[in-house]
C-alpha cells in the first residue's frame, strides 16, 4: 500500500512541477464555466420551468458536479496505452498495472481538488448554493461511483487496444455517451418521452448522476446504491477478464 501511496504522491508532484500558475488556466476555465451555469439555472428555474427539482437542488447538483467532476466520471492514463507509451512505464515497475493506474489517477486529482474544489466550496455560500448533502449515503454512493468509473475506463481502454489505431475515435464516442447518459451534465430525470425511467438502470447512470441525486435528495439512496453495487459486481469481473485477454495484443512503440 505504501508503494501505491508514493506513486500517487509522485503524480501529484508531477502535476505541480510547473508551479500553481501552470494550473491557473484550467482553474480559470472551470470557474468561468461554473459561475455562468449557476446563473443560467437561476434564470431558467425562476421562469417557472418544471424540471423535477427545486432551484436549490438544481444549483447544488450543478455545483457539486463541477467540484467533483474528476471523480464523477473517472478517466485514467489507460487511454494512452499505445499512443503515449503508458505501457512501457507501467510494465517496467514491480507493481500491479491496474494498481498503478488507480494510484496515479488519485494522485492526479489532488491538485485540482486543493486549488479549485476547496476554494469554490468555501465560496459557495456567497452565491447562494448549499453544499450540505441530504443523506450521508452520498459518500458511499460516491465511492461506488468511483469504483465503477475505473471498471468502465478499463473496458474502454481494452477496446482501444483491440482496435489499435482508433483511440481518439473511441475517446470521442466515450465522452459523448457519458455526457448524455451519466447524468453529470444533464440529470437523467430530464430525459424526455419516458426515457428517464429506462436509462436510470443502465451502468452509466450509476456514475456521477447517482451520488449527485442522493446529495440533493432527488432519489432514494437504497435504490441507487443497489444499482451501483450490481453494476460493480457485473463490470469489474468483465473489466479484469478483458484486461487479461488484452495483454496478449498490446503493442507499444512497435514492441
């Protein structure tokens, strides 16, 4: 465990090697995206539009989604298996490949959590956004969301290994699917024509949208947690099996 913690620490330091100002553009972009979105929802909700949530719920949902965006939809370095030479680094160390991916991902989250999420959480009362969860089960749901996110990321990474030179295309398709079906951008309950009832049972709905719905009190924790547990039990064995099979077809820099 100490080795993985050290790995996470090294990645955290790597992210800040250029100093805080190196991360400043990303922080500014996040702020300039979040604040207008909050005021946009205020205008929309004030006009009487019924979205199945109160204004305070919608604002909290949007705000927390932005603060924890990296956790809501996990993206590891596995997307660069082939093109970025990730394989050469991971297989050259006496540690589990998947363990390294997980620890590196956690380490990569820390700078933005400290420099963006924490300050914006402190700033939230000034713009009238409550960050008090309606249920403590939000934390359990968030852990299940992160776990499932790693499994889905590994499955997409294995697909990129299978299709070799189509990593960029797979990444774009993945981003589009998750943006629509995870509930992090648009809550699942907003989907029209009755699709919300169907789509809430698919695995992507158990990512960011699941803990967010518990956080604001828009869903019963029990039903959400059971779905997350079931999809974790289904997709983790599938991800491990796919990864073991994919190792035989891995090629990095022609080796």
